[in-house]
C-alpha cells in the first residue's frame, strides 16, 4: 500500500482500497466500496463533507483519473 502523502504514480489499481481519501487540486475522493471491476466513491470539496452522493466508476477509469490529476493519498484505509 501507499504511505500517507505519497503520490499515486508508482501504485496500481490493485492498491486502491476501501476507505482511502485522495486529494486533487479541486476536490477530494473517498473510496466507499471496491469491487473486482467497479469503485463506489464520493467526490467532495472538503474532507468529511456530509450529504455527498455516492458515484460509481470502473477501476481503470478511476485510476486513470487519479493519475492524470496527480492525486495524492491523504488518508490510508482503516
């Protein structure tokens, strides 16, 4: 797994885990559920924001999105 504060460049989609919080320049992404092919996640403007809708994406698509936007892992899964 990635250490807190590491960039996502050296990781792979297999290292995505339930509960992780990723920081982008404009938002945060919390991984809610992780399946074989799909990721359930919440995109919010501030960590811990309430009332945010859960969205679904393909694992590879989400990983590409995180890499392209140079996302940083803020919080490791519990």
